[in-house]
C-alpha cells in the first residue's frame, strides 16, 4: 500500500538541509489537514457570531475549519467595514492565511537584508459580493449581510456552514 505522504528518515551523522526540515513540517501539516477534512468536514466549530455596529460588523472570537482542512482561529473580537456596496446582500467570509514574522539578518548580507524566521497562523476576513464554491477560494461564510443606507440592517445565517455535528 502506498501513500503520497513522505517524511524524512533521520540518522546519526546525517547532514540536514532546509528541504529536509521543510518536508518534515509539510508531512505533519498535510496529515492534520487530511484528518480535519476526512473526519470533521469544514465550517464553523464554535463562535464567530456577527454583531452589527452601523456600517461595520464585529466578529466574535471563534474557531473554524477551512475547506482545505486548515484551522482558522480568531482569538479576539474583530471589526470589519462591510458597506462596500449599498442596498445589497453581501457575505462576510473568513479563510486561513499565514504571516511571516520575526525578521533576522541574512547571513553574509551587506545591505541589511532580512529573512523571516517564523510563520504565524492567521486569517483573512473578506466581504464577498457573490458566493464562491471552488476550493481555489477556500472561504467559510460567517453570514449573509444586508446593507441599506450605508448601514448593516440585517445579518442572516442562510449560508453559514457548521462542521457536521456542530450547531449555532
């Protein structure tokens, strides 16, 4: 039986390169994503409720699984302006993102160049004017937002998707 997952096999005296360590991380990240997709599905696990505040929405802290199996965690309330279109229904959605952090000087660099030594799991919120159904756009819809007169007038859960077994 073969699988597409491959991890490095370390042994004493082995010279390790960046590719070896990257492959080790890729192996475990892909296994976790597959576990999430196959055993849990995707959608909202907890929280992420929406509260209107004029032209903005406050997204409550919470946790979701993206369509690709990525974990999406919003740890503190976040505000976003959703009035990009007037007198319309738009969709507030979230997806997994990564941020490069912790810059360090590049060895041998004379121009003060830096490289980032850490990757932080993050998220991106976006106001969608239409629903995406492709894995090329792995958004989790948090709510249907009715905008009128420059303000949020209603938030519906029509397209809000929960991980199977979870309810709002």
